[in-house]
C-alpha cells in the first residue's frame, strides 16, 4: 500500500488502469482507525492496488480528491477507482472488509 504525499502521486495513482482503492485516513479519529483496520485487512487478503492519504498531514491532496471527483470530503472515506473514475465510495462505519469486497466484486 502506497501513501500518497503529492498531488502528482495522487493523479498517477488515479489514472492507473483496472480497479484500485484509495483510502482517506485521519490519524486522530477512532472511527478512522477502525476503518483503516478493515481497509488493511482487505488489501492484505487480496493484494489489490491501494493507496492512502493522511487527511491532516496532506490536506491539499485530500482537498484535491474531493474537488476532482466532486464528492464531499469525509474522513475516513474510501474510493474504488477504475480507469480514472470513481465506481464506488463510502465513509465512516460503512467501511468494512465485507463492503469493500462486495464493491470490488461488482
């Protein structure tokens, strides 16, 4: 799993072909900590291409994601990307290993 620390890295990640996951994580939020565990469990189980943005430490990247996709910022938040487009997203307690598995399978 790659941590994105620049808008250039984020754009390169988004433009990859195929399905991949982007997770926005707040290092100070207990809800985000639990969602991060679920996200990591899924990634380890599947080896899907995945990246993380730390929303406090890398605020400009987090803001760019919201603006670029036209999806209100939330944290934690996860996006299933495919060929540069968001195919699915959710946030907070809805981020579970099972929810991610179902979204990727569609």
